[in-house]
C-alpha cells in the first residue's frame, strides 16, 4: 500500500509537472502568437502605407502628365490662333492691294469726262482709299474702328444689325 501511495504521489507530481509544463507551453504559445500578431499588424501597416504612397505617387504623376498635356494643347491652340490671325492679316492686305490695283485700272480705262467719268473717278477714289486702309490696318484696328462707329451712330448700327439678321434668317429658311 505504501507502494500505491508512493505511486499515487508520483502520478500526482507528474500530473502537476505536466500541467505546469502545459501552462508554460501555452504561455509561450500565447506570447509567440502575440508577437506574430504584432509583426503581422506592423507588416500590414507597412504594406498599406507603401501601397498608399504608391497610389499617391501614381496620382501625382497622372496629374502632372495631365497638366503637361493641357499646357501643350493651350500652346498649340495659341499658335494656331496666331497663325490664323497672321493669315487673315495677310489676306486683308492682299485684298487691299487688289482694290488699289482695280482703282488704277478704272482710272486708266474709264472715260475722263462727263457723268460717267465723274462716277468712275469717285469709284476709283473710294477703291483706292479702302485699299490703302486694308493694307495699312489690321483686324484689331478695324474692330476698334467698328466699335467707335457703333458708339457714334447707335441707331443706324442697330438697324443694320437687324437687317443683316433678317437677311440671314431668310436665307437659312431656303
């Protein structure tokens, strides 16, 4: 019996040792799990931060590229507008030269006396003056002169605008 009591004590001691060992193993596992969880959380945070930084860089690059494209489009539009303006100025000058040349031709070939000669001289003078104006002044000057003329004579300007609008309306119906 003493042998049984001794054995019972050994089993109890072994059970207590095994339980203590299991508690220690569980405590170690818990610590390892906490450390692993913390490491995973930190790694996740680093990855999320890195991903956010990459997204921010990509968005910044896209914004810069869009800004560059818009700037290039604006420069091209400005160049096209400048080219169109230059061509319009050259066309106006060319029309002015043609009008002056036509005035010279009328003076040479039209009769110099009588009512027809007086009318031809008046037409040639008007063509000459208009041609010189077109040669010497640009579109900006013409717009300024037109604005001045409208401010000076508003009622006739309104009548002319109304008449032109009516004629364009009639022409567009047909």
